[in-house]
């Protein structure tokens, strides 16, 4: 039986293959780096097409058909004061030097937010989210969970990244680096309360950070479409907003387990499911032409509202 982190990353690869982002051949290769057997990989990739030349056939759609119902606002709200320039930084970790991307607000920080990336490391989306949060008044730090391997930029084969992140998750490295990043945020914004957000794999890591508990003390956290195995959140007092996508059935199957554990720990919590969108929909926050952009903007606004209530 696969470790929970391995299963999540393997399912992501299979989903990307089914959606045309990866060829079957490339998906098999990436599953191999995760340690998934050929037989298990073949079963996972049953929904994929045949082999091709190794390139993705199409761009993944994170939206549903144009006629889907939307019960929320008909136009996205204004969500930020702009995207602040980001800088690459390094800082002390637990036995290693941690790499990250940082952006500071123009004035006194309303809070300090850790941003935890998806399964491809530090991407333009992560950098933009860090800068967007700073534009909204928050000190923001995107941790590079590949720091032990020299950082995302040092990875010449993107196909190996999921395997490396899986190794770091199962060894406990990721939790150590996230906690070191919260300490760095405390140093840079000493009077600010701490928050954390994460997307996809980063959403799962946000759940793991909540499970690990203090120190440093998290005041609020928002896992975006991540899963958690054997949840126990009794070591934290963070207020948690769990974000899901209506069409993301794979992750949504874990929702009741996560929410039940939040309630059992007596944590302040809400869960929001955004209609008409699929896994990874917040990536469209920077693309107004994308049909998921409206819901991405609404999710960002919900995040700001949550932090406004629990980080100030």
C-alpha cells in the first residue's frame, strides 16, 4: 500500500495524464521516480490514451462547460492592490539552508503568510501569489520544498520533482522546512500573526503543518484542494478555511474526514466549495481570459476575508 503522500502525487500524475498534460510514457516515467510499480502504474493510467511522442497533447481545462450554474457573484471582486516584486532569499533551516521567495507589503504587515507550492516546486504562479499577498498588505514567503536538493531551479529534469517532494514528505523534511519558514516570517514581520496557504500538494502539506502543530504558532491556515491521512489537529489552535473545487471528486472524497477532524479538535473552521471549477482552479487568478478566473478571484477574496478575521 502506498504512503499517503505517494498516493496523492501518483494520483496527480494520473490525472494530468488523463487531462492531456502528460503523455502516457512520461506519466509512467514520473510514477517510476515515485517508486510505483509498473503494474500499479498501469492501473492508475487506465484513463490515459496510448503512447505518443512524449509531449502533452493539450492544455488542462480547469473549467466546466459554459452553461454551468454559478450561484455566487457574477463578477469577481477587486482582490489586491497589485502584485509586489518578489525576491529570492535563503535562510537557516534544520540542518540545511532553505530557499524561498519573499515579498513585503508597503506598510506595516497585516499578517505574515507562508505559501506552499504545488507538485512542481516554485513556479510563476507561486511567485505571483507571494507578490499578490504583499500587494494585499501581508508579508509573504513561498518556501521551496526542494531546498535540500538545491532548489527548484536546480532540477534539470522536471519529471523527477514529484519523487523528490515525496521523499522529503515521507522523511519529515517538508515539515521542518515549513516550520523554518514560519520562523523566518517571524523574524521579518515580528509583530504579525502567522498564516499558511498551500495549493494541491501544498494543500496537503498545509494539512500536515496543522497536524504537526506549534511552534511556531499558526493563527490561520487555508489548504486549497489538498488531502490528509489520519488527521489529528489537536496540536494547533489555527482557524482553518478548507477550499475545494466542485469538479474535483478525487480530493473532495477526503473532505468529510478533514472537516470531521477539525471539528473534533474544536478548531474554528469553514469549508468552501467553489462551483463550476476543477482541481487547481486558483492558478487562473492571473488569467482573466480563463473561464475559472472568476472563481479564482472569489477564492482569493475569501482568503483575504479569512485572514482579515484571524490574522489581525
